[in-house]
């Protein structure tokens, strides 16, 4: 069921970005739809997981990006509510769906087979995406928050670092501790 939810959520997410993608230069298109790409990574992981296969690069990308963009969207929608005093039904839907994204990525952490090289690739992808978003202005827009773009960029960078650190702790560090205990 989770596979189907993520599959259709990914399709809806890319549809949600349709207007922004239409205005995005081709070179940046792959970096614009953050949340749907995160859920696409997780959908691919789930497909392989069902068949008992591991895809560590996808697992690392899924874990880091699901947590990051899940938390990011929740925070941005709550900030929109605080700043504007109002939030559309879609904003509330985004809070719920993105909180679930963050949680599901963490819940499957015991099944990931991530090593440092996989996490390095996911880290480069994630930090490069931050660079594209905040240097080239390709980030999703919450117009009531435009005056806080510098602060949001700073928050996003540190959220990326937290996501990478959490992925390391939940996979590489925990696995090394288990190996050490049984040696």
C-alpha cells in the first residue's frame, strides 16, 4: 500500500510543480521538484525492498531527501500560517503528507544498507540542490515568505546538514556499532 501511496503522491507532486517547471531553465529542471523526487527515490527503494533487494545509493537519497523536504515543507507551511494568518486546505494537506514523508524515511532506516560512499553521493546531491535553489532562485515559492528568503536559505542549509547527520547516525553509525558488538 505504501508503494502505491508514494507512487501516486510522486505523480501528483510533479503535477504540482508543473507551473514552476514550465518557467525553469532546462539545466535546473531536475533540481526543482524536491519533494516528488524524494518520494520517487523512496518509491524505487520500496519496489526493490518488496523483492528483497537493496539499492544503497537510492536508499541514501531517499532517507536524506525525504526527511529534509518533509520537514522543510511542514516548517514553510506553518510559517505561512503564522505570517499570513491563513493557510489553504492544500497547505494543511502538505503539512500532513510531508510530515508522513519525513517519518516513513526514518522508519525504514533499519532496512537500508548505506555505506559512507552512498551517503557522500546523497550529500553532494542535497547540498548542490540547496545551491541551485538559493543561488539561482529555483526554490519553491511561498510568496508571503519572500522577505525571509535569506533566512530560509540558511535554515535549509542546516536542515540539509541535520538530514545528512541523521542518515549517518541511523545507518552507518548504528551498523558499525552492531558490527563492533558482535566482533
